[in-house]
């Protein structure tokens, strides 16, 4: 019973970490898109 509870907690923790990682990655992507959009508006089309 205790072991089951422990694995459940560990699973939820890793899931939370994964979600946080995904969120960070999405923020990175949106930041990159914002950069390229700003560059395009300034008349420079730059792909990094």
C-alpha cells in the first residue's frame, strides 16, 4: 500500500516536471517566433 502510494506520487511529480519542461519549450518557441516576426517587420528576413 505504501509502495503504491509512493510510485503514484513519483509519477505525478515526473508528469509535472514534464509539463513544466513542455511549457518552457513552448515559451522558447513563442519567443523565437516573436523575434522572427519583429525581424520580418523590420524588413530583415532572418532564419536561425
